[in-house]
C-alpha cells in the first residue's frame, strides 16, 4: 500500500528526547516538511501554519485529539494546550491528506494521548531558568537596564497505572508554568512624562 499523502509522525521518543523551549510538543511539528513554527495568539490559541497558510483562517490547519476536533470554530488554531507528558505521538499531514481531517485546506495535526497499563509508571520534572544563568543578546541590549529580570519555573508530575488489573487503567498529569519578567513601557503622550 502506497500513500500519496505527505506528512509524518512524531513519536514519544522524539518528544522526550529533543529539547523543547516551553515544553510545547507542537514545536516538534517543525520537523515535518512545510510546517512553520507555532505561534500563540489571543484566547490561549496556538496556530501552526502549514505550507505557508496563515493558520488563522477557518479552514487552515485542523487539530484533533484522539479523533475529536479541538480547532477553534471561526478563528482557527488549537484551543487546547496539552503537556508533552500526555502526548503519545502526533501526526502532521500537509499535502493530499485524506478526508478524515474534515474541513481543512492547509493541513492537519492529529494527537494521540497516552494511557495507563498494567504497571505503575510516573515522572516528575522541574525546570528553572533565571536571567543570571542566560546570556542577554548584545545587539538588543538596553543601556539603561543591561541585565533585565527574568525567571521561569516549570514543574509537574505524570502518573499512570491500573485501576483493575488487565481491565481499567488511568493516566493523569499536572503541570505548572510560572514566569516573571520586566517589560519596557514607553508612554506615547508627553502629558505623562
């Protein structure tokens, strides 16, 4: 069987093994041909432009999780943010994808979530990033504030296992992202100067 579709699958091994800034598994969609970096927009939506399409139109990129659509109606983009601990794998379809993707004109991203099994498995993580541990870009440095404050802490747990042996399983995840920083504000009118 040969398929005429262009796309690929990003596996759990790739999700766990490759570094992700911000722990967003959708960053790995860039591994597939024709996919551009994802962008966050209003109302906590994530757009993933495929094949140069803006991704914000109604039919742009379609997002499904375990077969159910999580595409924002009328605005496009994914309305659901999932932790990378929850994602088993995801598929990116870019050209000549089949009709199972529904109404999409640029591509489709299909996410399959993890589930528990007959053995208990868990993971815990903690990431810390501080302005004292990171280099600040020299070309965009502000002379008034050469070392602006920035701090990010990401932490969470994931646990899966059996409820009833060989019959019913569970998998759960909790994750938190705390970020603090300083942003310059320039007032447009001289009245506030």
